[in-house]
C-alpha cells in the first residue's frame, strides 16, 4: 500500500530553508550611525560580534601597521576620535536598582555617588569572569551600565534571568539601550580643549569633572550623557547622544578638532593603547576559566559585601590553588619581535614532545609609544614567575620572553589619565 503522506508533501529545497541567509545577508551586519562617515573616509572594517567596526583609517599607501602606529601617536600626542557606539548599554532603573546592582556585580554600589562611575565586574555562578564595563550612576534609582560589544545581549539575558527567577520581589526595570545611544570618544591631552566649547550646562575642568565622572548636559546642541572615562590611558571623554544625532556630533567635533590635528582611530589602535595600559578585554584576555584574582582584579571585589553572583564559588579551594593560570605581561628579548596571539608558552623548549604548556599569549602588539613589542599572556603561576624567561616555540624558531607580574606597560602612575 501507499505511505501515509505528511507535510511536506513534496521535497523542499535547501534554499527555502536558508531563506535570505546567503552571501551578503548570510548574517545580520549591524552598523553604527557613524559608519557611513567611516566608509566615506576610507576606513577598513572588521567584524566584531554582529557589528561592522572601523578597523583602521589608512592614508595613501599605508599598510595596517603604519596606519595604526600613526593613529596611536596622534591620540597620545594631541587628540583622537573613536566611534564607541557598539558598546552594550543597559538602563537599570527602579527603587531597588542599587540592591540589584549590589547582587549582580562584584563591586560595591550603595555608596557610589550620583554623577560618578565605577568599573563593574560580572561573574558567573562558577566565579569566572563573564563581562565587564564602566557603570555610571545617573540618579539614586538609575544606572547606565555598559558591557562589552559582544556581551550586551548575554548580560541583559543574565540580568533578566536573575530578576525574574531569583529576585522577583525587586522593583527594577531593565532596558537595552545599545542602539539608542551613539557614542563618540575623545582621547588625548587636547580632548578637553576640543570638547569644552561644545558643552553647555556643565563645567568639565579637571577639578569640577574628575576622572570617572558622569553628567547629563548638552553637547554641540544635543542632549547628552557625558562620561569622563578612558580606555587608552589618556585624558578621555565619551559623549553619548541619541543615535540620530551621532553622525552630526562626530562631524562637528571632527571639524573643530582639525585645529588640534585630530586623528580618527579604529579598533586596532584602541586595542594597542588599552594593552599598553594593561586593560583587559573579556573574551580575549579571559577564556571563561579566569577568576578576578587570576586577572589581577581582586581590587574590584567588594570585600564587605555579603553576597553577589559567583561569590560562593570564589572560596572553593581550587579557585585559590597554587599554579592557576594568571594574566601577566610579556616582553620579548628581541624588542622587534611581535608574538603571535594564541602562541603556546613553555618553560623548557628542549623537552621531548608533547611539551608541558604553561599557557598562551592573549594579546600582542607593536607599541609605538614604547618603541617595542608588548604582550599579555595567561601563564601557570604567572605572577610567581616575575622576571623569569619563558619560551614560545614557533614553526621556524623559539622566541624568548621575560615575564612581568604587572600588565601595565605605559604610565603606571596614571598621570595622563588624570590630567
């Protein structure tokens, strides 16, 4: 007899299942309001999460390394301008907002004053680093939370999960505002001089508006949330305006910035400058197995806090065991040699294979400011190896590098950032 016919009654092509997920539309590409300016000004782009971001801005026949070195020099010598709109942003609002923040993040929040910011560290239940970002207190019952570019949806989902299943009694509302704010970052010693004439209703002098301050004001005629923060180690400001005003703000600041030889820079220069200061990127310098102590971030844990997500796991014996992989700095013996990210690290390159791997390189760049290469790595008992020489085997040679327990290569006194 005949089979029992069930849908689909006739074969369906793979194309039907794929739909529009093909070629240029294979994956959604998100673009910031400033993206068209970057494209018209010759930017080379790279994918970051689902976003298209300006990687670097070559001039003439410059290759990437020459362009990035110039962008770093420009930002550190005068002022650089950067599109930071892709940062994840979450509005945490309600009478219990501070209680919610105290429970979610490792840091203390109750005593953070309105108009001040703090670096926030988020862990999973397992005690490992999940995300981080600068968080500003806009009002007693309102926080402007930033997350990593790729972590926005994940962090909001995690927050909602706890709010709805663990603490449904809290009066808190969470709203994703990533695409509502365009963010223009000005970084460098002339950042304040450039920005000051555009700011209304706020004194942004060093005394009145210190590092890690936030305020609502008007910038270039647009309503804004102004953060004095830095991911480069330089005097820095991040101007948040409604997304529809993003490009207009950028063009006004860029036009006025020509007086200071302003330099647009992309994600690669941002990576170099943050590495020079030892600032981590979650997901690059962490791999889901690093605790705050492993990453040198114990200062971000509220010691007097009764609880927060992941606190219980931090006291497990294995989390403080000797020999854990820790984030450290690396300086190659040959300053011109730039290590490959992901390269494995060993103590003895002559041991028979398979060698004992101590860790791997997480970030590695040529630093124009230091005139040499720099790198960060996770290494077993890393801080205990301060000053030791380790080996990085490559297909054609073995590279030697010295371990530094500190990952801060430039301006450890923070004189630039507090200018």
